[in-house]
């Protein structure tokens, strides 16, 4: 079914954390940013560069994935996620890194692996509870 013209998709809104999922603090402990070589034109822990022509290019300063994982985990703890889950993990998570808002998407639900990209203010999800009113 097609969306109405101004209706946001489920992943374009921050939803309450579902009661039938493990607590966000528990989920956050096992979530990891692993990136994607398809968004890099430099060597990184995601693998050799394989930048797609239609993909957003990652900032080459971000070669250490540990602080990015920390930001991802904080966003999960703060319940900045959409309605869709795959296993225990939210499919979409929004959080701040280096003063920029990012959207992360689950790419491996068995391992809790995510990739992420910066988003513009117009792409910011609807956030009725103002969970994104923090900056990392």
C-alpha cells in the first residue's frame, strides 16, 4: 500500500520501545557499528574501499569504530528507534555523533551489526517525546 503524500514511513518516526523486547540497556550492550565498505573510499575496519556511486561517502576521519559504537549504544539506551525490530534489535536507530545526527540501520540481526549515515534536518524523524534532544 502506498503512503499518503505527507505520511511518514514507520522508520521515519521514533516509537515507544516495545514491551515484548529486551530492555534497551540490554540490547545496547551487544549492538555494534561495523560500517559498510560501500560508503568508504578508504581502508577501514569495514574492509577495503568499495564506494558505490549512489552511496553517501563516510568521513575518512572516522576510522575508529569504537566511539561510533558508543554513540549507537547511547541512542539505543535512549530508545531513539523506529517501530520495526528484527529479533531483539531495532531496524532503525537515530543518534548523535560528532555534533551530527545519524540514522543507523541494522544489517545483521544475529550479531546486532549496524551501518549509519549522516542525515539532514529535513530527514530527522518525528520525535514526539523529544528523545533526540541531546547531542553526543
